[in-house]
């Protein structure tokens, strides 16, 4: 069984930053990632709120960080973690690994509407990533569901591609930044539909229309982009960490879990602000604390 100084679960900004700090301390580091490096940020069309970088795409930011970590010697394996035990043994779909410390940085996944036909229409009119799939809807009619920054950014991005963009939000005010709302108000092809949710997804082979809950209005659309937040997938860690009612990992100080030697970083933990800056901050802190405590043993 392979043994490492630190195993990091998740290759998003928090996990990669943890690896950066651990590698610079000359530790043997393994990153386990189920999908691809970069996490949610890799799909961002533009990052404009990261200190010292005026503007960069999410793909470029994530790739630069990934390459930096690889250059420093981190090993990355694309495997699905199935379980972690209190002895810091990590079991995946391909093997088992031992470590002196584990940092959980699994982030969160796109929250779904959980209504009929949603799964059936994914890739057939339903998407969770405007920058990934927006170009398929050039000069077509689309809707964005959500009220945070991601939804507002998606609507802005799509307004430059689609003929019409409906922006659907369940409340009467958006949660995202006012700057984005003001930009959207200037767009002639964007229509706000507030105090509305999606009652049904309609179509045969693919999505053809949606029906709104309050107005009962049916919108004939070609595509629906769902941006209603994220949710963690931390059930597999429930034996070694405490989870709150939403499934996020609880920590004593933003770093330590209930199990000694198992730490947490990034969007997967209970926190007030889930942003790129806080993710990399979490990553640096968790690795620094883990390194300090490893040196004390």
C-alpha cells in the first residue's frame, strides 16, 4: 500500500493550493480527484475579483495552478474516493492509500431542480454551465434559473450569444452583485422573471418549453441553464467528520475536523463566503497547519 505525507481529496483551488504549500515543504503529496482539475472555477468565463489579477478566465487560472503544482512534484490520480478511516487510510475505486494527514477539499456540486425530466434532458436542452454550452445556443432562446452571481454572470454571457435570455428567480430581488444586475438591465434581449420558479420541464426527445409556477406562463425555449447554487457530497466522510444539516463539513476553526489528522478546506466546509479567494486561503491554511502538526509528531 502506497504511503504519503499528505493526501488531498479534490483538485479544485483549495485542494491545489494545499498541494502547493505541502510540495514546497518537500512533502510526498497525493491528490485524488474524481473528475477533472479546477473545480467549479474552471467554468467561469471571467474572474475579475481575484487580488492582483485584473482579469483571467477560470480555465486559465485553474490550469496555471494545476501546472504549478505538478511542476513542484505533486502526484495526481483520477480516482473516486469511497471512504476514509480514522487512521488516514483512503480507499478509492482503484486502490487504497495511507497517509499521515488528509485534507478534504471536495468542494460542492451544482444543485439540481429535482423535478421531472431534469435528468432526462441534461445535454438535451438543460445545462449547468453557460460557458461550456452557451455557444450551442447562438441566436436561440434560453432561460437562466437563479439569483446569485453565477446566474447573473451566465445571463450576461448568454446575452451576447442568444437572441433572448429569460432570467428566472424565486425572489423579488437578486442575491448577486448589483453591478451585474445593472448591466443586465441595459440588455434589450434580457427579461427578468421574478417571484417565479419552474413548475415543469416540457418536451419529448429534448427540452422544448418550461412552465412557471406563479404566472403559469409557458416559455418556449431552446435551452435552460440552471444556476441555483451548489451542494456538497460529503456522506462518505460522515464516519470521520461532523456534517451540518446541509451536508457541509463542520470544523472547529475552519481547518480541523473531529478526527485528528483530517483537515478540511474550501467550499465543502461550513463557511460564510464561498469564493475563489476564500478557497485558496483555506487551502494554504489547512496545509500549513497540517505541516506544523506533522512536524510535532
